[in-house]
């Protein structure tokens, strides 16, 4: 039986994907073949020598030592798009909360709870400070047109907004799903200068860290409203707070609270609820399970964050899956070793991702222990598996 260790409570919808004749799932295994995780930190967690893959039921993988896993020949998967609709809906809520001072109004209403029959008149008299603009006809700049960004952009169009989208790395498949009314721009300057609202949907990288700062904020419209449902460090908190106090930013809404932002003027901090829906948890768990099954049973990699995506239809008697360094001549060396002694390569595929690479060889003939050992001794080989 193949052991799947769960580090968090995983939706039964995902666990039900595993054939009970082949797999056993639980949190008690010490040396499993695969791990399913949501938010539990794996950075200080020892891993056994049988571990082949880790599947994160969600998009972010900050809780997993991704690079270290690759060096050990362990594939790390995430589930992009599985929670996209849930996040989109919360972004839309953030969009409305940034415009209409509903939260402040609710807090104020609580102060007149004991006013009896006077409540009605007090409400009419005291509601003025909580007025805010409608979003229809306003311009929304969407930075990052991935699974979530596209859904936000398309929804905003249907709400009557003018939408500008920015993403220098947009995929062809993603581009096909964008509403034609969304204006695409290749310039962040265009987004900053023309948007009444800006929504961030990019990963945290050295290039995007602190992209919302005093310099970029200064180029934005006075009173701009910024939505950050991606990562806290995309903004420089001190600069956002200063701009919010001065009125340059009318509202900053984030799903990633930090100590600096909480309770600050014109800042709304939501406790990371983007994917907190039962539907999202089911979708993420199911996708994570399907990714593990594909890899464990067929060697195919889909949605990996530390190795290239590689899929090959099965042929031949056996499948040899090899994780290795992306170095010159290694494929020729592997091929020579496999082909030696009447082992025929029926089909193969190789792809790389930075310093890492992954190859699948479908072969006809006997793959014995000595053959595997010969492959493992090649310089740059990290892990060899036969299916």
C-alpha cells in the first residue's frame, strides 16, 4: 500500500480520489511516499527516504522548502486555480468595502444600540460620514492576469467598470479567457496613472516585492483604492500607511494582515479568508490528490513548483523516471546506459526548469537492479524510479 501522509485536515473529497486498494491516507505515517499539506510548516520537518512528492492543497508554497525538496528528488505540487473563484468573490467584496464605508458604519451603529425609539432618527442624522462612491464607470487596474486576476477583471467588466489589465507573462490559454472589454497594457505606469482602483494578483518575487511603495503611489490618482489579495510584501506597509493617512490612498484592503497595517486609518485587514470556502477546500484537495496519483502511478508531473511539467502517454514494458540536474550531455549519457544490453527506448521526453530537469523513458525489456544502479551513478542524477 502506498502511504499518503496528511499534515492538515484535508477535505474528504480529495482523499476519496485515492483507490483504497492502492493507497492508505492518514497523519500517522513516519516515512510515507507522499504528503498532502495545507498550511502546516515543513521547513523544519525531517522527511524519509521514501518520500516522492508533496502536494499543497492551495496555491502558495511558502510553508514548504521547495528548493531543498528538489535537491532530494521530491516533487512539490500546488493547485493553481482551484481556489480562484473563492478569492475572486472576496476581492469583489473588498472592492465594495473600499468604496462604501460599510464597516465603519456598522461599528458606529453599535454605539446607538441603547437609544430605543430614537435609533431611526439617529441613523438618518449620523450616516453622512459613511458615504462612498459607486464602482460603476470607474477604472480598475488589475496587475497579474492569472487564474484569479482574469476572473476579477471579467467580473469587474460585468459590474460596469472600465478595466485595464497588466501581465508581461500572460499565457496564451489565459489570454483567450479575458473579456474583450478588458484593455491590455504593457506598462505599469498606465495602470498607476489611470486607475481609480488597483487590484494585485502577482506572486511575491524579488521583482514584485514592495512594488507598491512611495514612488509608485506618488504616480497614482489622488484617492486611489488598492486591493491586495496576493501577498503582504507586495506593498511597503509604511508607505501605504503614510499615503492612507494623507488621503492619497482612500482605502487599502488586504487579505494578508501585518502588525503595521492592522487598525491603521483607511486600512482594512481581512484574516486571510480568500480560500476559506468549503468549495475551495474541496477543489484544492481534489486537484492535489489527482496530481499525486498521476505522478505516483504514471510519473507525469502537472503543476509542479520545483520541477518542469512533463507528461507522456505510456508505452513499452516499463517507465523509467529520472530527476536530474540540467547539465550538458546528461541525456546522451542516460540514453547510452539505458540502451546497453538490449533495453530498447520506445519513447522519451525531457524538460528542464532552471537547474533542474526531469526525463521519462518508456522502455521494452527487463529493467534490473544493476541497470538502475548504473543510471544512479551518472553525474547529476538525483533520483531514479521505475514504474
